[in-house]
């Protein structure tokens, strides 16, 4: 059922229910932390709380109070000068406008019922300026770190959220197919990035989780994981990492496969692929409820591969979420049933190239549920199924 | 062969190069930041925002959704008196070649408590206790772990440095603009009834990367304008809602589309704005053509007086006079905004900052203006485009193109 169009019987994702359940989860973590107000600036947190379809921009932007949640009134107030894209539970009176003069923004915030009377106010980040603004607006304010609360609320995924992630994953897999189709010796990484974006945008999902979706690996010299699509043309026989994602209603899906440019993989490339396949299976085996990040690090170590150059796993929901297991972080992060994780294995061999596999999984008591379906093996091989 | 688009135009006596010298550009930016740190008595900057990190370091990172961009963010630490910034990043392939090896470090993950002591240790290596540090964002883990310093907003240092562009920066903005316009030609040529908004996004996004762009910046906007304000979305101020986000809306014959898009090429933003008409053979009505001519007259009126020494207020007044006394821009926006490593930055002309602010904002060589007046003709939608110009030593030079199809070509 992973399409993007509405169905007359009301199937697929029930967005009204999805937003209701998110609000409930948000109020629950506010209650648990004794928070009266949340002032949110991170786009994903704003999306989680408000469910509004707002203009998407790339990059990380400094904190500003883009949404204000008042526990007492159960209202979400949103910085938006219009109601287009704003769900009906946020009334016109709950919107505050875009201003360039901070004094005007502060005046708008002051009018939010329940804000200035509050005491415990959570924010997901701060700046020196907005720290002063909030202290001025709310006399005797106790500023609380709300980021972990948002993370906890977001980690638990409802059935509708899982459905949205599955739609996003199917879009990502369509992006993978488009890049596989376009991959040939002589094409550039950026042209493949363009082919990917054309495919997902054509399916109605033009905003990518990341433009880091493709890199060719060299057949000579050191091999490192790369992030930026270059303009060099891809050579015959090079192993090319294809790692597309997609966003559906803000929810992320993603997959990574590695393919050979032009023709079948060499015996050395097959051996590298086998190593990668074993490594990710080992990692996936460690993805179970009750385990912690350290279990993933141990699983990786047990493969005999050198220390990982990239993260082993990160949470996925409204874009990238905690936990991050990689770069030395996340050893204590606990995996809970229902968490959605992006898990990846990257191996390389000088003289052959590099190989990446990335899967999206849902954590269960035993083996995780695989949300990604693209064939791990090469297209031009006889079997679509991977046979190590 | 390099195209001679800037002619004799100079910024501070220096000719604007056809193509930017990125190494020189980064060195000049660093010198400007250092001069501000010196004059504002700030010991260091700690920068987390994408546009600010790019400005301070020149570090390239992939275009990313905010969640991933936040978690994996590169961090810049600029220390007063040092000739190069410190860059903490996972994206090693985006590090400028000239950055010394002892200024390039692994990522800091300022959103996480786990490992935040590495951030503290890094900061202690660069500055002493009690140092005055400008910062653009403080995560709660930073607030807990990075004590013993005097924190202040980085915006005064960055704002003053950013508002005046070097000749190379102007050339870089023009390169981003040119690439965006070429990609937009492909989208406009494909526009006809039955296409979806997201189909236009597909064409545009594919094309920018085929043309060699380094990143897209926003979800391209193809807003269908209702003929009247009342038929458009409700707004808090009664003016038009714009820009609203793109959907799979199917475009129909005669739809008036306000296009707004921008990429980020070599760290510099572009800003493309045009009005398109949906049809296999688009042809403006006389009324629509008049709207375009009025838009042109408003921009011309501002450009005619644009040179160093002119105030933002005078530019706004010239634009209003050319529109028969009616303010020709949206309530929540401006007549013009600057552009650089961010898609909208100072100078802002005609905002709610007010006349006194605008009167104090004096045009100087190296400022870049994106004029985006709106001519509204209630009942018949309206016309909006964007012209990007840079203030030069003697006047201005145009950075955006001259085609306004299907409304024609104008200089």
C-alpha cells in the first residue's frame, strides 16, 4: 500500500490520527517532565508538534521559536503568516507572523495565552538572544532541555508513522532504480544525483534527506567514504555507492546499494561484496530490543573489519533522529522495540574500491523487521537475490 | 572562455572577475571576520549554522534535510589573531585545500551530551577561560558543558562582515544565479497544462546537477496565484500568502505561477523569481503585460538612483512613487534583500524594521540586492520577478539575467 495518492476508502496513512497521536505523545512527555510550555526551533520538532506543511530548506538553521506548545490549553502556536498547509486543529488565532524586527516577534509571542504565566519552559536549543528574550517574556522562567523529551516522543512510532516511513522507503528505492538505470561509465556523480532527484520529485517527493547519494570508489590507491557528489566521470568497472533517501510527509526512508559501472563485478569486487554482506548481517543480528549501541560496536568488531569510518546506525523518523551509533557515540543508547534504525556497513579494499549496504529496520524482540527491499546483488546477475 | 559580464564594474577599485577565485575569496572573508573580532573585542566565534560555517570556513557539506544537517553539522571555531579558522567536520571531502592540517578536526556533535567533553576540550585548546565568544546557537549539551566563557551573539560580527561582498563573492553569486537560470529555462520550456508542480521540480533539480551545481537550497516554489487576494489563502495581515510550498497540484491552462527557487553553488545562494503562465503557447494578456511593465518600472526607479551613499529608505520611496504611491511589496517581506551564503540576509529594504532603520542603511560598494517587488492587480493576479544586482563603486551591475518569458526581454 505504499503509494502517495489518496484512496477513496481512506486507506494508507491516516494523517489526522497521526497528528493526534503525536500531540498526545508530546503532552505525555511534557507532563512527565512537568513542562508547561515548549518553544521549538528545530524543523523536525516543529513538524512533529504542528504537522504543518511548511517551506523546506536545506541545512541547519540557528534556533528561533518557530512553534510554541502550551500544555494548559493543549494548543500548538505556529509561526506562519497564512493558514495554507496548516492543519485545522491549529486555528488562525494560533498563528503568529514572520517579522524582521525582533520586537515585533516578541510582541507576537507575548500574546500567546499561557506563555508569560508559565514557569517551566522547554526549548530544543537556544541562542544568547532568544535566551534573553524568553527570560524577559517569562518572569522567573526555568529553562529546560526539551530535546531528549522530543527524542523520546518521536522514537516511539505509531502504525501511521511506520506506514509513512514505508512510503518514503519505496520512494527511495525508486530513486535507487533511477540511478541504477542511469549508471554507466562516463556519467558524472552529479548527473546521477540529478537522475535520483528527478525520479523522487517526479513521484511527488522532491525534498531529499540528503544530497549525499552517490560516489564512485577508486580502483587504485586509498579508498575513503565520500560525501559530496563530484563532477569527475565514472570509469568502467568502478564500484559505485548509490545511497538514496526520500521524505514523505516529513518521514524518511532510505537504502544503499553498491553497483558496478558497466558490466559485471570483478572477482575482487565480489569478494568485497561478500565481506559487506556478512558485516551488515552481523550488525542486523545485533539490532534487537534491549541491546545497546555497544552491542553494535561489538558486532562490528567481531567481523574483523577495521574500525568503522562512518556511523553504524542512526534513528530514522522525521528525518534523522537519535540514537547515533558511530563516531564513538551512542555506546549506551538503548534499542527499544518499535524503533526504526538505518543500519549500514561500509568496507573497502585498496585496488578494488568500496562497498556500502544500508538497510532500514524496525527493532523487534528477535530479528529486526527489514523495511528495505532492493536487491543486494547486481542487476545483471542471474539472481536478483543476493547469494554470497 | 570566460564571459565578460561585469564590464568595467569595480568594488573598492578592484575589477569583478568573470569567475570567482575561491581561495582568495575565502582568505578575504577570513580577514573581514578577523577585523570585526578585533574591533568588537571578541576573542573567538563558535558557529553551528550551515550558512555561517560556510562563510567562516568555506567548508562544503552535502545539501541535507535539517535533522541530518543538525546532527552531523560541521562546526567552525574562529580564533582572533589566527589567519585560518578551525573546522570540525565529518565531511572531509568538503574541506578547502588550503586549510592547514592542524586546523581540520573530526566532528563534534554539539546536539549530543555523549562526547560533548570533546567540544569543551577543543574550545579550551583554542581560547582561555573567561574569553568572550560569539556564538550563533547554543544547544543544551553546549550550555551544560562549555562553561567558563562569556557568550554573546555572533550576529554582530558576521552581519558586519557579510553585508559587504568582495568582487569574488559577487562573481560567485552570479555563477550560482547563472546556473539556476539555465536550469529554469528547461523547466519553463516544459511548462504546459497537465504537468504537476513537482514535475517542474523534477526537471529543475535534475538540470541544476547536470549543470554542475553543488547543492539545492529550498524546495522550488511554483505557486499558482488566485486571481484575487480573497480567493488566495487566508493571511494574518490581509496581504498575499507567498511563498507557499509545492505539492503534486496539477497545473491548468492559464494558471499564473510565481516561481521562486534558489540553489547553493560553491557556498553561495542564488535567487530566481519569475512569473510564468501555464499554456502550451503562453502569451500575456494586455493587462498582464501592463503588470510586468509596472514591475519593470518599479525596479528601474530603484536602480536608477542606486549607487553608494543612497539610503534604503530612498530606494523604497522611489519604488513606491513608481507604483503611484502604493507600496509594491508584500507585508511580511521587503522591496529587496541581500544574498550571500544565506538566501536572505542584510541589507533588507522596506521591512517592519521601519523607516528609521532604512534611513540609516546606506548603500555601499559590495552590497548585493535582490529586488522582488510585487505588482498586484486584484481580479487578475499579479506580476512578481526578482532582479539581482550588486552595488559597485559608481552604480550597480546586474547579476541576474534579462529574460522574463513569456513577458519578454528587458535590460
